């Protein structure tokens, strides 16, 4: 097999920095090219004009997806014909109409294809609440994705062991490849070692807690605001949230009721600036209930910011915690407040653990390592295609 591959990455939405799947695809493309492979990004907002897709309106879904910077691409056989011409393999990120059409095109034209699993059924229901009233909707969605898309694709990327366990429990029989989506170690470098603050009474607003992610229900930024209000050091904390989404007004209203006017800032931060955003923080809080991986936590740890992460059944992020002070039970604001207070009152330990988190993240979650694992999956899929082992 040739040393370097030509790969098409198919993603409904590209160029939306508030969309984690889009971010991951763009980062993977850059690292793949750095390692010598050729990449074609295919979807809405693709960087190359001839690989751009048109947006497709989906009744009952587009309205809920738009605030989360998610759009659905219009299937286009002419686009696929052009974008997939001469590629060695196609990798599809999402199991919606655009991805399904791309997979059908690949099967029809004998092009090897792999897929990623980046959206839990619970994510879909959380962001489209009207679905939650339908009895049995969660198993139905997993079954629908399996039958209509994943069943015919043998090799599937899952970012965490948690995702793999969920899919096995839902009767997915694919060859599941577990590796992180990875973080960009150029953008997110460990910050210089700084002396911890002296043990003294905190001065006004000199402890910064940051968080990042869509402003949506499952991200539970509300828990952080409540926890700060319960903190012994309430008046000395500033909360900075990087993100956008439908819950912004709710968060600002809650903060106005519980905190001082200057204690909360919410803004969208360009991905290239997120490293600096994390560098300015003393602590990172990840309060989400549903996360296939939790890349923002990885990026914060890579910089050297100690995390405090919610422990939830459908969130893999708590698996990043290296000590008991870095986890709390999802939704428990009082417990989170206690963890925040402990880290505030132990600056030397915070410095030591920050260095440990930075090194651990560098060792296990680098984008370069993830892309090497991805290429190994692609090579296996190409070999299976040649030998006739394609379906799951």
C-alpha cells in the first residue's frame, strides 16, 4: 500500500468554530497534511470552493440545530463525483442524509469508506426537546442510526471507551477503533511554570474559573454559576465562559440574581485564541452531562489548567481526572463549590497538579498520535475492501 493516502473527510458543517465536530475535522485535515497525506474537506463551508455543499432545510430539526452552529448538508451526487475522484478512501463524520448519500455513492463506485461516531442519541434529544416526549426515543434513535448508516460500514471511530460500550450495548457489531479526537499541541502548549500565590486572603476577583462549550442544556453551565454563589470565596471569583448558544440569556439572568455584575463574562472565542483563554485561568470546570469526549477539557489540561469535571453516565470527560479533587457528581453545585474552594485554598497543589495534567495530556491525547491511529484504521478499511470484508 502506498505511503501517503488521499482522503476525503465528509462533514455536514465546516467552518463553524462553535461546532466540535467541525473543529475536529479541520484539525484532523491539517495534521493529516502535515504528515504527508492529501485531504479534501467536503461539506457546507468547505475551504475549497468545488467541495462545498449546499445547506438542506430539515423540518423540525434545522431550527433546533442552528443555535448550536449545526447545519445539514444537501446530498449532491455531482459533488461526490468530483470530490471523491481519485481518493483512496472516504471518511464520514455524521449519519445524516449527506453522510448516507456519500456512503451510498462510495458503495456504488467501490470506494472504501469509514465513519466516525460523534453524536449520541441523548445529544440529539437534549438539543431537540420535542423528541423527548416520544416513548422509547433513545433506543429508537440508536437503532435508526445503526440500520440506516453504520450497519454497512465496517470500520468506525469512537473517541472513547465509553462510546464503544454504549454502541456494543446497542448491538453495534462494527470494528470499533478507539482513539481521541486529539488536541492541537501548537495552539495548546503548557504555560510557563509560575510561582503559586501566597497563602493569604484573596484579593478582589483574582481567581479566574473558566469553562467552554455550547451554551446548551446538557453543558450545564448553570451548575458552575450556582457553585460559585455557594463558594466560601464567592466574592473573589470571576467566571469566564467561552461559547455561544440558546442558553445565554438564561445564564446571564441566573448570574445577575446570584453573583455580582462583574463576576461573569460570556463570549465566543475563536479557536486560535482558546489557548490564551485557558492560560489566563486558575481553574477549569466542565459540568456537562453528555460528552462523547470533551475536547475543551483536554485543551485546558494541555495548557496546565487543573480541571474539575462532572461525573455523569453519558460523559466520558470525567475519565480525564487524575485526582479526587478534580471530579464532582453531575448537577451537584454544593459539591462543586467544595472542590473549587479546595483548589483556591491549596495553590501549591494546584500548581503541581497543573504540571501533571499538562504532561499527561501531552503523552496521551496529542493530535499527531490520534491521526496516526486514524491512518491505521483507514489502511485496515482499504485492505478489507480489497478482500471483500466491508459491511459491519
